[in-house]
């Protein structure tokens, strides 16, 4: 009985490791990418983050909000305070009430959060065929594959294979669960003109905005890594001190 049980366990493990290409729900698992922030000593690439913000602003912000990110946070991705002030001013935000009790619009300030493109959820759904565009502030943490999944989704729009029927108003995407997604292909070749002259291919834009969204979800990632490194050094030194103290104490006893 024990032998049969062990064989069943080994068979299950073998099957589990032999078919990693498909995730739960039938979608294809996104390919792993090289990210500057991966690993214990990884850091964000500021130029990449700035390009990613440009893609978000010029493409994604037309439908998707980032309500947990303030303009002033952009100093962390390498923008100067003056640049952040200028960027914020390109947005209109709701404010008020004024002395007459009325709401009004004004230019954005560094202290403002990224404004939503829609006044409310119903307006958002009405403008997107009933689908509600997700807030992107924490999207990189909402998926297990994080930025790998975002990049794969953005580059996964293809013609449906033979025999696959795509519903009305939906689009085929290789990496989306069920392979049918309401969002049309969001980025196309040379859709933005990067300020640093980088070629704006679909793959490049998808990579940059995925990195930016990872930063938005984990803005203190580098701080945590630095703190972890300091803690490890402290524990190593402390262990050395304890070992030296033990040797000294036991040497007297022997």
C-alpha cells in the first residue's frame, strides 16, 4: 500500500513538472523575462521606468487609472521636482468646492494622485462596451507572474487559431485566461516617440510599461533589499561575536 502511494505521489509530481506551459484556467504561462530589479541586488532601471511612464501616460491613461500613485512619487523614477511639476500640470483634476460651493477643474499639482480618465465606474463601463478598465496601481502584484504576465498580455494579441471562435466585441490573446479579452490591442509599433530616442517597438513599450507598473506596485523594493542586506550582515557579525564568546567561555572550562 505504501509503495502504491509513493508511486502515485511521484507520478503526480512528474506530471506537475512536465507541463509548466499552461497555467490555471488554460492560459499559456508567460515566458520569464530579464528584469533589472530581479535578484537580491537588483535595482530599477530609471531610464526604463521613465519610458514606461511615458507609455502609461500616452496610451494606458486613456482608460486605466492609477489612484494610489501621486505625481510627486515620480521623483523616485528619476524625474526632477521641476519635471514632476510640469508633468502634473498637463493633467486636469477635479477640486472643490469653491466659495460658491461648486466643484471645478484645475491643473494638476505634484501632491495630486494620478486622475481617473472617467468620473465614475458607470461612465467607464459605458465607454468600454460594459467592461471596467482595471486600476493599474497594484496590477503587477495582483498576478503571480507580475511584470512577466503584463508584458506577455500586451504582446499576446494574435489571430485566433483555426477552429477557435472569438466572441463579438472580444479579441484573441494567447496569454489571457480563456484567450478572449475585451480590451483591444493597446500598443502598436512606434505609437509613442521616446524622449531618449529608444526605438518604440511593441516589445520595448510592453517591457518598459511593465517595469513601470512593477515600480508602482513595489515602490520600496530597493529599500527592502538594502535593509535585508544590512540585516544579513548584522546577523553574520552577531553570529561571529557569539561564536567568539562561546570559544572564550568554554576554553576556561576545559
